[in-house]
């Protein structure tokens, strides 16, 4: 059901009046809130040009924001590749017919999906050096943490995708003499990847957002450089945070737009198998915009 | 496991998870209320409300929670003077609840909206045909059916909220991840048991919760 215009009739004169009143009341409330924020900021001198001026200087961008963004994207890109590999390996492992493969893979995936990423990063960054007697690179602490968490989520997505491929597909493949590995490689994975593409992309948005956790273990990403270090020099923490937020929103909104486009495309060509809905086992990631990608 | 025979360490552990529990409960309430309101706005006949809902979702869904919590502290607290309590921990806790609710509400809203899309159009048309208003159509006919379809996504959103509660540690609350960091730094010889206890607590609680929501979703699913 498309929600628009089905839930209510075309407005007649009374409904139009009511909608107008609601618009005005809500609009005034919203403007009042914005005005309150504006005047509070004004009171604290947050609109002072010295606080905003730095963002027009090119050195601010080349010294702080762009290197920060670069580090964020760097960690995100490496973690994306690694977590896709991790996801495929553990999805295949969990689908294996050998219990000594599927049980450990299942335990690993369930464990890393349930542990908060920050806890994982703290362990890797602060705990592992005690074990190896060597300092841990903060970049790898972030990347490994991101890989273990997002890779596990992707493994579940792939598994749901493989299960959503019609059984006739693998039966036909076995019938023409393909081996288990071949069926997985040539028949199931390509179709599963296509079906789960929107979920995979929205998980990648989550991954980009999660690089921000690197700030907490002082990885020099966008918040560390663009908000923390920048505001240490100019005293404009609120302004820097607003600019950083806008950058994140632009990056992630474009990724989300790609996801939406892919979803429409796969739906149109009709090649994707039916999205795995209620029938998937408990705890499995489901398709759809909101599916577990928080 | 010698670390946890020291009662001070056990105390750190318990305090950390109590904060997570409180953040989860309060954050869930805030996110559900806000999320349902936002979803209602996004399907309402009033364009301003729709635009507001859309703007909210696009803003908060695409901003890292770390930055939102950060902003709650420096924007809401330091600049706008929002103070919930004189006790610094309590104040940080409430700032964390605001950040978590505002962020998670965007996801709850989208989950409910996609739930509304699973209800056949005929349901809403029938409701309108017998003269129900928008509010009646939504609250009596659509939302009860949509609610059943969103149990599974809502479950994973709430589980994520519980895990995300650790991020409130950014503004200095001694929640579980900060507690673990302190214990690791003080007991370098027992890193693995410490990690296993903290991570294990989350796993033991959250994995069954995930299966519970899956079971509930299957049970409540509307058979069509």
C-alpha cells in the first residue's frame, strides 16, 4: 500500500481549513523553537563571526576537515572490503552441512553481532597490546572492530539471501552435475547478493557512521580532526560539530540514494528472488529500508 | 577470574551495566513515542508535518550517534543550558537519553512507515468508506495491523539501541565500555577474562532477546 493519499480523502473545505490551521499552529511552534535556539546561541555569542570565519579559510579545510574526512573514508573503505569477505566466508561456513564448520561459524557471527562495537574496539585497542606486548595501531583497531561487527551482520544478510533463492535453482544445478562448491559459487551467491543488495548498502552506511567511534579511541578521523582539534584552536566546538554533521549527512545520504536506486532497479528487472520475509529464521536480518541497520 | 573476586571491580561492572539498563529503558520509551509520532506525521495530510518528519529522519539517520551525543553535550547542555540534574552523572545520563531517543526515533519511524506499507490498501479504503477520519483510520485500522508487521525490525532496532547505549560513555558516563577500559588498564594480566565477562553479558542477554523477537514476530504475523 502506498501510504500517500490512501489514508485520507481528498480534503473538502472543512478539511482544508483544518489542515491550514494545523499548518499554522505547527509552523508557529517550530519557528518559536528555532527562534529560542537562535536567541540562546546569540546570548552565548555563538553567531560571532570569529567562530564561523575559520570555515571560509582554505587552511581549515586542508589542515583539519579534509584529512579527517580522508581518514574516515580510508578506514570505511578498508573495513567495507574486509567485512564483505568476512561476511561471505562466514555465511558459507554457517550454511555448511558439516556441523564442525557451521556451529563455530554460527557462534562467531552471533557473538560479534551481540557485542557493542565500542566494547570491541576498546578491547582491541586497550586490551590486545597487553597480550601481544606491542602497541596496537589505532587504524587497525578501528578497521578490525568494524570488520568483525559489520562482517557478522553481512554474514546474516547473505545467509538470509541464500535461503531466499528458490530451491529449484540449486536442485537444477545439482541435477546438471555441479558440486556443492560450484552450486554456491555460480548459482546461490550471485542471486543472493542481488537480492540483498539494498541491505548490504544500508549496512555500509552504518559502517561509515560507525567509523565515528574511532574518535573515542583517538583515531584521527573527521570528528577528531574536524571537531576536536579544530575547535581547540578556534574555540568553536558547536560550529565545527554542525559542519561535520553536514558532511556525514551528505556522504551517507548519497550512499542511501544509491541503495534506493539499486532497490528500484532490482525490483524493475524482476531478477531478484522474492525478498525473504517472515519465513526467515529468528534473528535473521530482513530486507527493507529499516532492517536492523541502526 | 581473580579480577572479579575484588568487590570494587564487581562494583564497577555492576554500575556500568546498570547505566546501560537505565539508558536502554528510558531510550526505548523516548524512541518509541517519538518514532510513532514521526511516522504519523510522515503519512499525515498536512504537508508541513510530512516535511518535518522527512527532515528529522534524513538528518538523524545519517549522523553518527557519537556526533549526536557529542552535540547533546556541547550544544544542548553547554550552549542552550539544558540541565536535567545538578549531579553530573545524572545530567550526562539524561543528555544520553535525549541523544539515543532522537537518533533511534528516526529508525523507529522508518520501520513503522514500512509496516504501514504492508497493510493492503483495501483496509484503509474500507475505513474511509465507512466514514472514518484520518486519525481513526490510522489508530483503529492501520497501526494495529502495521504494529504486528514491525515487531521484527523494531526488535532489532531496540537491540541496537541497547548496544548503542555504550556510546554515551563519550561524554564521561561510567557505563560498561568505560568500566571495561578501566578494568583492563588496571589489570593487564587478565585482559581476556575481563573482555569475556563484559562481552558475554551483552551476548547472553541480547542473543536470546533477538530470538524472542523473531518468535514473537512469527506468532503475531498477520496471516494473509
